[in-house]
């Protein structure tokens, strides 16, 4: 899928997360159902940010900034959920749980 000259992938398979982002089943807000999904943001060596949704396998995009990556992943989630609805498939539960650990080097 192409969005404003940006390649966004939402194929149906594997990933991981940290931030919370709201998404809506209905873009116009009429009878919208709100869901939250964990988003994993990863800084890349070239300065860009990759955003992934662990609960929606294969739903990944990127942005020049963290904010842009979040904007794009929200759109990608909305489109992913539209496809699930069109195919009559259920929306996966986000069961992500993240913790940080400290290790000695």
C-alpha cells in the first residue's frame, strides 16, 4: 500500500510494542468503536523511526520523525481494521505486555 509517497505494509503476519495509540473503526466518528493498540517505535540508523503494531501482524510503517511514524501507523491500523471488517474477520486482542530489565555487562 502507498500513502503519500510512503510505503506502508499491513500484511497479516509477525511483530512487538511500547506506546499506546487510539484507533477508530469508523474514520468519520459516526458510531466509532475505540480500541487501543500497543505501538513499538524503533529509531533507525538513518534517523527515521519504524512503527509496528504487535497485535496486528505485519502492520508496520515508518516516518522521518517519531510523530510522523505515529501518524502513519494510526492510518495503517485504520486500514488494517477496515480490511478485517470487509473480510468478516475479528479484530485481534492486544495482549502486549512489556517490561524493561537491567543486566550487568
